């Protein structure tokens, strides 16, 4: 069983090669949610995003070279808002490192339950085998 050493941490998905778990976490009592990765065979977590927004819903592209995630507005009081201005972001991944620049794909009104569905999911309940 893999467990992040700190909490809160919310699991979201596997990298396509099943070597990394992507999840959203709040660290150091900051109230800020960022995206983290952790080796599937155990090991230290690694922070993948760091910005003023609340990041959520990371999902890898099928080739593992990109990740899409949701940015909630800075100061969003809860990690599960509904009907707020959000941005769907695309970021490149190079050798397990997420680029600092992110491309905004969509600006929309949405939130928990409307925009955080795995967009590249190959099967309804994909999991490593």
C-alpha cells in the first residue's frame, strides 16, 4: 500500500507506464493545493506544480508527455468548489519533470464534479495490471 507521508492528499491517477501516481496535496498548512507525484513502487513524493492557484484533477496524456489539470482561482476557500471560474491547463512533462510554463486550454465556469473527469482515460476504470 502506498501512502503519502503527509495529509491531506487526494489520489488522482497513474502515469501511462504505471510508474508514477499523480495526486493533489496540501503541505505545510499552507491551504494551497498543488500536484505531486510519487513512484508507484514507493519512495518520496515530488511537488510537480507550484503557483497561486488551487490545482486539481491531474491526468496524464496517453504518451505520458503531457498532463492536464484544473486551476481554481487563488483564494478559493475550499478544494471542492462548484460553479467558479476555472482554467484547464496543459503542461509538458520531460523525464518526470513538469515544465513551469503552462498553456491555458479552456476558461470556463465549473468545478468539482463537472471538469475533473479523466479526459484521456482509455477505459472506464483503468488501473495498472
